């Protein structure tokens, strides 16, 4: 592998020419352009012909791939409110310099974010924004529940520590800093976070990642015995995962737990139905152990 290929591989195939000049001479870069191994994306930026199309598009917009687009590439949850599905954002989000002028018309294919002032964050080496820069914009770009779920996901994946997130959000309006009060880095998926926040909005407390003897951890537990599991398509679409879910459901039922399994469709598009279902269970007291359960069911607790 050449020095040029090695430098570009680490950056998704797109790089600022100035960055390449730290490892390669200007003559070598110009030669690669003449040979067709590189092309100029815009002034000061080059890319390989096989480079990531979204990174190229971001540079052509005058910035770098950022916000929910950059976080989704790191397996961080981003919500539908930012133009995304469970598979990721639909249109690219691009961070451009705060005072940039004469930017290309991105049309409907990109959402542009001006670099947030009052934050002295380093610029990324390539066309993919770093986690901190992307998170600052993603928190402001999304609906509040999706923003909190994104914060949960960043902390769960250990991309940033809670104290780092707190410091990052401190300069933002107080609304965003208050998100930290309801964050929970134990949440293993964005759907799990959304359900927790949905229930919290109506005064129903759900514990996160509770371990149950003979079963393992469950996503959420309301009261004593209402288990709520969330199934994102990316994790639960194959036959093996489906069978594992059913084994867990059976083990929970054997121990007297009531299981509510929710899909992406339920959590994102049928929230009122989910709320009505959980409220009904709680109103009947079915989320608590009764004397009958204690007598007849091996609780395994």
C-alpha cells in the first residue's frame, strides 16, 4: 500500500490537501491527480474515485459530514425527527464554518449547520466530524426525546464520558443542559431510551437494564413484573434472534412476569397506543406482584 492510500484509507478516501501535504509532497499529490488516482472535490480538498459518496457530498457543500450523519456512522442512535429512519439519517447533515459565504446550494439532499460559537473544538482531520462537534449539533437538531436517546447512546458506547458530555453542553441554552438530568447511559438502544422517556412523560417510572434470575437483563421493568423489551429491526430480524427472544419470553412467563415486546413501528409511530397499553396494565395493578403470584409462581428473585 502506498503512503497516499494509507493516508486516505484512514479518512474515508477524502482529505484536505493540506493534511496530505504533511505526509506527502505537493508534487506527489499533483501527480496522483494527473494519473486519475485523485480528483479535486473543491478548492483545497481531494478524493479518490472510490471514496465515500456522502463524504464527497459534504465537502462539496462546503463543510464536513456532521450531526446525526456522523453519529450514525459510529452506531449512535439518531431519531426520525432529524430526517432519519431506524437505518440512519435520510439526508446528510453537514457542518460548515460559522461565517462561510457563497456556499453551494445543497437543495433537499443536505441540512447545513453553522459551527456552534463559544466552543473551542478541534477540527477533524478529514471530512467526517468528530463526536463532540457532531453531538453539539445533533442535540439541537432533534426532538427532545431523540436528543436524549442520542446522548444515552453516546455514553453507552463510551464515545464520551458523562463529565465530558456535561462540559460540552454547558455553553448551550439551559434547555439542552437539562437533558443530562434524564439521560441514562445504561440504555442499550435508542428504542429503549424512547420508551423510558415516553413513560416518564406521564409519570410512569421504568427501571433500566434490570437483571432477572434465570433470564438475564431486560430492557425495562415497570413496577415488579411488567417487562418491556424493544426490538430494532437491525438486531431482531434474523431467525436466531427471533428464537432467542421467544425463549426469553417463555422464561419470563414461567416466572410470572408480564412481557410487552415493542417494535420500531410501535415506539416511533404508535406512541399513543403504547402509552394506553401500559397505562391500562398499571391501572389494573398488573405490574405488581399479587398474593396469588407469590403463592403459585416461582419468582426466581
